[in-house]
């Protein structure tokens, strides 16, 4: 069992999905993964379903009909995670634009360092917008999202 789930929205991610799932599951901290697939015509969902046989208690999928968008995928994922009683919800893309190795750091920021929210990428953008992440309890993991 885990108190944490990573939401990964997908659309045509067959090249990346297995690698990102294995990267998350290879971490020392146990995370579950929920893939929200928007009807990928490239077979992304089939790859996830195949991996569910290897990770039956850790990997979940919600399949949606058609490309419904990133924002609604995250909303669907958050609702699913809350319904399933996860304490910590993480989100990341399947293309490794978010570093899976940051997940334990983000988890530690919330569980051991008292942060209510932890942001693992694009922290520089917050500074440019005049928001001080540290003042608001956000944790900078050092990953800049490619900025």
C-alpha cells in the first residue's frame, strides 16, 4: 500500500509510457501510478494494461473516449485519487519533462518539512511572476523543467 499516487495523463505516449512507469516504480519510496489515457490511437493504453499484470496493486488506468485535454485529465485523476483515499497526489508528464527522481524530494517536502504544496519544476517562473515559493511553503527540488 502507498499513501501517494502519481497521475500521468497520456495521448500517444507509447514510446515513453513503459519507461516512465518503470522509473517511478524503481524509486525507493513506493508510489502508485494512475494513467489517464485519452483514447491514444498508438496503443498507449494497451501497454499500460500489459504492465498492470506485472504491477497489479500499483498501476491503474482510466481510459477516456477521445482527446479531452490535459486539464480535464488532471481533474479526473485528482477525483479518482481522492475517492481512493490517497494522502499525496503528484502529477507528471509521460515524456520525462518532469524528473521522476524528484518525487521523493517532493514527498519529503510535504511529509517531513511541513510544506502544504511542493513544486518540482518551473520554480524560476514563480520567481519571475513575483511569487516566492519558500515564503509560501513550496519546495524547490532544483529541477528547472528545462528552462
